[in-house]
C-alpha cells in the first residue's frame, strides 16, 4: 500500500478527529514531509481534510469517496482488503469480474466501480450507474467455497445479505421483491445480477460472478425520466449519514464472512421474512406471456408459487413479477 493510501487508512480509522503530523509520521514510520505530501495529494483527489496548526489533520465526516482505505476499518477480516479492487469507472463490474475470473483471480475477489458506463441489469436491461452516489460491486465466487450445496441459492443469499447490510448500517428496513430486487418504501433501490460459467462436462459451475448495484444517495433527478417512478435510492434527498465505504464493507462482510445460515432451508426462511409480495396481487411475465395472479408462497428452493385468476396454481422458477395497483 502506498504512503498516500496508508495515510488515508489512518485518517479513516480516526475519521472526524485530528491527528498531528508527528502522530501520523510516527504511526506510519515516515517523515513529516512525506505526511505533508500524502495529505496534499489526497486533497487533490477531493478528500475533505481540515488542517489546523497545532492540532494537525482531520478527515471530515462528509467524505463519501469509495476507497479500500475507507472500507478496511469496517471489515470483519482485514485480509479481504488485498482482494478489493476499486475503479473510478468501468463499463460493468460484472464484465471486469468475468475477465478476472478467466484470468484465475480467487474466490473473494471484489470489483467496485464509482460509476459504470454500461451497467448490466437482468433480462438485457441497463443498470443506471451514475458517479458519486451508488455502490456497483461484483464478487468472484467459487461454488466449492460457498456454504450451500446448490450454487443457485447464491441469489437468495445475496438478496438477504444486501437487506441485512442495509439494516445494519442505516437502520432502514428494506424488502425483497422476488427474485432479487431490493425495495425500500415501495421503490427499487438495488438490483442483483448473478452470472456463471458452467463446466458442461461435469454439469457444474466453474465460478459465479455476483453483481450488486445499490443506489445509495442518488437523487431522483439523476435517474432517466422513464425510471423515476420505479427506481429510487436509500437517501434520495442526498443527506447521507453514512458512507458508501461503510455499506460496501457491511456487504463484503455478509457475503464473505462465516455462513450465517445453518442450512439452505434456514436461508430461504430468512429470505421469505424479507419478501413483501406474499398475499399480494401481482403481474407475472414469464417467457411466453404476461398474466395476473396472486403470490402465495415460496417453496424450499426459492421458487415462487402463484395462483392464477382461474385458480390454477403455478410454480415459477424464473421470470419477472410486478405489484398490481390495488
Ligand atoms: C437488475 O436489477 O436488473 C440487476 C442489476 C444489477 C446491477 C449490478 S451493478 C454491479 C454489477 N455490474 C453490472 O454490470 N451489473 C451488476
């Protein structure tokens, strides 16, 4: 890690508090001149650092720049930091993650971008990914390193992990819309896209790329017109009492940390607790058609059981549902 990054990490660990140049120099075993240079270059990168003579330097509370140094203080395991790669902009973090997986990067590699020029959504859609207000993040996961027997459980696992991370850090209460959209107050604030490379000979997945896009403080005006009624963010008014780094760390903790569910059944029970569509009138779009139904339940592998208007019961393995206005 460079002197600049180490200085930032120390300031992040003491966010909101002054550290003297001498303290920083001693902690990092560098000269006062190197401290000054590091601070100067961090300021050039738009970090808000207050410098007061006789008191030193303070990273102010309102910094919201994504950085490994800012994520580390909130990680359960600091070793994970070596596998976190942050970019200011990428076409798509899932695309980069796939390229890196092919190159042999490990389970637990994390790719984060401040913005994406062609963020990928489900069903060939684009995921709107402006700079400065979201977390666009992909994990490279090896199925044998996951806690479940059935790798497809990773989508439900990710949806629960996102909800729990948001709850831990923000005290908001997100919900899941089947399959894995995350909603807050009736509006989508996060999408999840899981992609995999299969080994056809062994009928197994070689690796999985789990992509998560969270709108953290994206203002409604930053969404294209056609999304304004259906997409939102955790803090749409821009007043953000947390940092994106803190939320990203909570997410990494939940995905890479010790398994929190003893069995897939326990995972789906938790998933169901977050699901808000059960009992609601929905519109189902599957490969062939669109029809009205009522969401009844999910089964033990996360498939959605719906009742069509004619009383027929259908189990949906995939597809898209939306809530019908009552
Ligand atoms: C959806 O809602 O349709 C899924 C959206 C998934 C978006 C995330 S952002 C990070 C990762 N990289 C991508 O290109 N897509 C996913």
